[in-house]
């Protein structure tokens, strides 16, 4: 027995099999107009755009500015983009230009940007006891780089607890440190804002001096606390959970092992290079004793690489340091963390694939496991897209702001693309077109190179055949 009917505008052909309780339903073609489904990555991008615009509107209102009158919309838009993207580049001094209310808005934008649009909205629904649809779950997983076997609700709760604990612990330690320099209320506010800024790797401060943490260059408590909080934000909750919260007898995931190795390796290499290159530079580390040189080298290798906070004047660093930091900023943090960049997961993947190739192995492997060749190809694509985007940004800035040096524009480009926020002091002096370029690059860096590529190529094409294999000369 069969019948056709229309329900809610959908034509359905229903078949009943004799002697069976099962019913087969087939949706028939209909002339009803349907809006095309927006690709997930576009939804995430539109979400970030919406957050940026809301933040810009709030910051342009009179109550957000320290002086009378609202901020120019370009200033508000740049600041909102920088906060949501977790970059920290600024064209005005955050501690002087914005009122207490404006600074609170910026801190909230930093937090929302770090969680991600879909992550933030899904967390809100979970806290309100609402159900999350399949599409929202997919979007949130993509925003966090989660796998399908991870429970979304439990992960979201754990991320919230992890974030609150990390920022609260950082705030407490920073309050102890700042209490030696400021009154209690101001020390508490500075500690809270800077802890959020460090964990989200936003790189903003509210001291109002324009030189970030230079006043605390010899304070280990403040610098090391900021470094640890920034590292926690940069390696992501999933890695921390795999290290400390995995079940008894459960092995650490290979992704976690690669992340830990790469994190230690990059911090060590950065510290070593910064110490030897800048150690005798009178404009940076030269005047300081050995202990402070080591402390500052470690701080800038670990915190500046992702968070953009600094305790020296980056306008005086040497050309080799500019190149080194451009590369380190390009690498960024961990997939699913608060950082931008290529992601050290991908850099580690390429490193182990290269080592396997040099050893003569046909298939890449690490820690006794074979690595996916398709993931190696994706990591190569991400890296290539990233560096090309950085070079294009530098060229565009040279066209709009040719009065500035190549090294300054090169450093600014990769800082914006890596959502780091370190600067040689030229951000405020950029032309209006240059500022718009930096805003677009910060936004692109927040989404990530592969996300941008996925927006442009939202449909996966699977070939039914393979081409004949040919070999080319390798040098």
C-alpha cells in the first residue's frame, strides 16, 4: 500500500509493506523555494563580523571614551577587531583613551573572541539548559577543532572551568605583584584585565604608558605569571586535559605529544636566539645584568610569540630578531586555542614528516604512529597560504604607507596575521587604508588560513579516478 501526501509544504511518498511494521518514506521533489544552506565556515565568519560590529558600536558611544564625546567609528572598529581577533594592536592608548566602561567592553570582547562565536553561544545555551542542534554542534566543533568522539557539553563546561581557574589564578598572582606598585583597587583592576588579556593572548594592557610591561622588566613574579597564563591559553584546554585529566591507563594522544615537544622547542630556540642577538644591543637587553637578560629572553620567547605583550621597546630590536619573531609569530599557538597563526600542530606535523623523509621512510611517522598523508598535505597548504598572505600584506602596506621601513611593515604584517599584537610602534601612524588592511588581516588571522580557504572552496570535490603517477626532478 502506498500514498502520497503533503505536510508542512513537503511532498512525501509513503509505502507500507504487508506483514511488516516498517514504513518507508521518501521525500519527493517540490517546487517550494528553499534558502540555500550557508556553509559552516561562513556562519562562523558572519558571527565574528557581528561581534566586531556590536563591539565597535558600543565603543563609539560617549560613555566608552575617557574624554567627552564618542570615539571615531574607525578607532572603535579597529579596537573591536583587534580585541575580537585576540591581536592587541591598537591605534590609541587603551589605558588613557578608553573609560572604565570602555575597558570593560574591550575585556569582554577579548573573552568572546577567545571562546569563539559558536563556542560562546553554545556555552550560553548549555548554561540556560537549552538543547543544541546538530548544525550548531558541528559549527562549535569546527570552531574548537574538536573531534566527533568528544562530548560537546562536557567539553564546554570543562573549558569554562579551565578558563575561569586560569584567569583567576593569574589575577591573584598579578594582584600580589601589582600591589607593590599601585593602590589596592587599581592593582586589582590591572591584574584582572591583564590576566584576561594574557590568557586570551590579546596582548592589550591598560597602564596608559604606551610601553606595555617595560616598567616591570625586572619583576619575575609578574613576567613569569603572565608567561604561564599565556602558555595555558596558547596550548588549549584539550591538550591540558590530555596531560592531567585522562583516565588511568589511557595513553597520551599523539597530537598532545607533538604540541608539547613543539612548545618546549620553540620557547627554547626563541629564548636562545633572543638572548644572543639582543644581549649586547643597548636599545634592548644591553644595559641589563645577566639574570634579567635571561628572564626577558624567556618572557619574550614564550609570551610575545603569541600574546604580544612586551617588556622592552620593540622599535629598537635588530633585523635578525625581526625575522626570528616574524617566523615565531607565524607559528602561533595550538589548534583550538586562543591563538592564531599556522598552529604548531601543523608545524610539528611538517617537522616529523621531514625527519621521516630524511631517514628514508616512505610514510611519515612520530612516536610509533604513522601520520596521515592527507593531514601533511593540509599542513603544507596552510603554511604556504599563511606565508603568501603575510607577503601580500607587506606589499599592500608598502603601497599605502611607503614612508615606513620594510622591516616595520614586515613585522606589523605578520604580527597582525598571527593575531599576536607585537608592534614596532607604527600602528597608530598607519594611513586609513593601511589600518583597514590591518583590520582585514587580523580578522583573517583569527579565522585561520584554512578557514579562509574553506570559505572560498566550501564544497569538497571527490574524484572518481586518479591520474597516472609522474616523477619530477628534485634537484
